[in-house]
C-alpha cells in the first residue's frame, strides 16, 4: 500500500495560510475556475449560503430533518470480532445506518433545503455510486422539487439498483459519457446543464468538490459526522482514538469525520484513496497519492493528469471513488501535514469488504471497505513496531447492498496479475500548478 506521509514537524495547520477564505481558498487550493456563465449562479448560491448558514431557523429545520427523517445521530459501534482479530480496539461510525444508506443524505438534505429557500424549480445532480443520486432524489421528493440525475453509463451498469431507486423516487436518470462514462462525465454534464439553466435550477453537488462555495458548504453539512463521532468515542472509550480512517472519493465523508478531530493533533487522520490495480496511469483514482495540482471542475486541487495537463482516465472497483480529482480542502490538509493518504488496492478493498461482513455482520459499501483495509494495514504496521492494541475509528460511509452483485461478479473473475507499483513522484505543491484543465461550465 502506497502512503503519502505527513511530516512530523508539520502536524498543525499552518497559521500563515488563509483557510476557507471568502473567495473559497484553502491555502492555494480551491477557488472558482469556471466559465463566466456560471459566476452569477455561484454568486447567488454563495449569498444564500452565507445567509442561511447562520440562520437559526434553517439550522433548526435541518436538525429536525437529520433526527426525524435521516436517523441521526448515527451509531458508534464497537467491533468486538474485528478487534480480536486485529488486536486493536476498533470502533465504527455507522453512516450506513442512515436513511438511503450512506452519509450522502447529510449533504442532500442541507442543499435541498437551501434550494427550497432559494425557490428553485428544479434540482440537478451528478452521481457515481448512485448513493448521492438516491439521496438527492429522496431530498428532492421531500421538498417537492423535480430532480434530474446525471450518471456515467459504466456506473449505470454496476449500480443498476440505485438507478432504479432514483426512478422510483420520481427522478429522471440520464446516462452520460459513452460506454465508459463515470463520475467525471456526470459532473461535466451537470455543470453544462446548470450553465444553460441557471435561473431556475439548483445544482446539488455530491461531494466537497467544485467551485466555491460547494467545498465549504458540503464539508459543513458533513461535519455532523465528526462532531457526533468525537463525543460518542469519548463517551464509549473514555479517550480519543489514535487514528481515524475514511475513504476519499471527492472527500466529503472524510472531511466530515476529520473535522471532529482536526484540532486533536495527536489523532492521525488517514484518508483511503482508490489504489485500483496499482499506481500506474489508468489503473487507479488516487489523486492525492499519485496526482498533481491542477484545475478540475471549477477548483484548483490534486488531479490525475497526463504530462500535458489533460485529465487521465482513472479506475476503481468502487464507483464512488472512481474520480480523477479530490476536494481542494484535502489538498490543503495534505500540504499542511495534518492528514495523510494511502492508496488501497481493489483486491485489499474486496478482502476488507468480506472481512467486515463475515466478522461483524456488517456489509460495507465498497467505498467504505477501502477505509477498513487502510485501518487494518495501519494496525499491522504499528504491531510490527511493537505498538499494541490501538484504539481506532473507521467511518463506514455507506452500506454494501448496492455492491453485492458487483462483488459477486468480481469474485468469480480469475485473479488478475499484480501490477508492479510505481513509486509516485513527490506531490507536494512546490512548483507552479498546472491550470490547463477546465472541464466544467463550458
Ligand atoms: C458509500 C459511499 N462512500 C463514499 C463515497 C465517496 O464520496 P466522498 O468521498 O465524497 O465521501 C461515496 C460516493 O458515492 C459513497 O457512495
């Protein structure tokens, strides 16, 4: 497993850099790199976000939706069997138990409520694994706003169940990107639609990606995960965890849980990216571990790109991680040294998917299985150094019902030969970023 290590001397957030600025920068990352057509829509959204994010009534309405509709607080579960196997104290934050089966509902309820306040007549969204699409269709149905969901054709195949769920919920599902279409194609199509229909349409983005204010807004809605988890962990374990793990696609569940522990600088915050078949181009989606700074879909962040700055094809067994970029705040956190990222291979994620299912009776989403695998490796590494029985927290971002057919298919395939892993070149942002790739809003 490849690791992007944090440097010990940089464990704290650097005080000199500006974070979460009014322009949407996290250090040098983030911003709004979009076509001029979208600027008025982003300004309108930002103004609404600024108003409602400090509005008590909005906050109370959202809290009621979280508790009475979505099922918050989600449980913190001690995993006794995994703990015995790994020789650790393993705790799971159970976002899989929420309504619609993943953390995505935290964000869609927040944004759909905002769309309702903004009196928008139509919601559009992109989806990869379908979980965000389902959560959007659900929130849109509740708010009585028609929804149209863009989904890559390859994702439509591997997440057919979620596509049907969205239709049942009254949403229109549109396949995009040709035969191999994935999340990136879906985001591009949604941005194109938004540029054409800015007046009456709300673009409900599904992760902490895209132009300002989306990364801040989505992270804020998801930070409920970390706030709850920290209090629950203190209550159950009587101490803080040594490390917190979450998978990173666009990065919203990871930011959500990390936010509860950012100031606890003794707690390791570890994001699990999709290492796919290995870190050679086209075989993974590990933007932070093996990407470079560049602009994708409206923000300056780490992206997987070819030598001339074009977005490279990516791969993951998990549709929700199959994305060539990552939220800009993760790029900043990586650079600051507060977080670290590891690339988990498809095979390791599949094993973790089975191990959690068999040992605890919890079938995780394939995305979440990446976090489980990263945690297992972390415990094994500590054990080699003689450090025993660490208390750790893993974010189970979603449940695996959507993945069982795909996993059955994958387990029946002949074992693929291992690809020799290339050691990624240093990715710290020491040179001028590539800003050639502006995929959204054209
Ligand atoms: C269950 C689940 N976990 C994680 C992710 C990755 O998204 P993010 O990195 O924004 O949390 C997805 C995306 O679809 C998902 O469905």
